[in-house]
């Protein structure tokens, strides 16, 4: 019974997986660049807004990619896809722990399914 429920729940997670290649890992940061001299915009205190995608790897290594303003929304969507996919994968892995338990251990105290 627990096993059936776990399998059903797992199928639901699988059906909800955002199956797409539009995936990005990391964070999109918005930064303001200010030129020290010779820029009227910066002289007015406005500065220039830029987007940077930062991606960290093992060992504390971080890569940064500049992102054009017009692609920021797209990058956010790809980051979101990654997060949703990762959460779904984690949930499936947790469920699979239940499925790894021996049948007898699950059935103890409940009805044993014959199949
Ligand atoms: Zn400037």
C-alpha cells in the first residue's frame, strides 16, 4: 500500500518535471556600474545597471557571465526551470528511499499485497 502510494506520488512528480533544455544553474545579480569620470549618466548618480550570472562550482570556483538586459527575464525563467527540476528530482529521490525498503518491512502491521 505504501509502495503503491509512493509509486503514484512518484508518477505525479515525474509528470510535473519541467522537461526542457532551458536550464541554468546559478544566480542572476543586478549590479550598478559607475564610471569615475567622463560619463554624464554616472555624474547624475544614475549609473548603469548590468546583469551578471554567477555560477559556483566545487572548490569555491565561481564563474561570472554578463547578461544583456533584454535577456534577463529569459535567464530568470531558465534558472527557475533548474530549481523546479532540482526540487522534483530531490522529491523523487526521497520517495525512492521508501521504495528501497524491503516489502516485509512495509507490510508489517498492514495488509500485504499479493502480486
Ligand atoms: Zn557611466
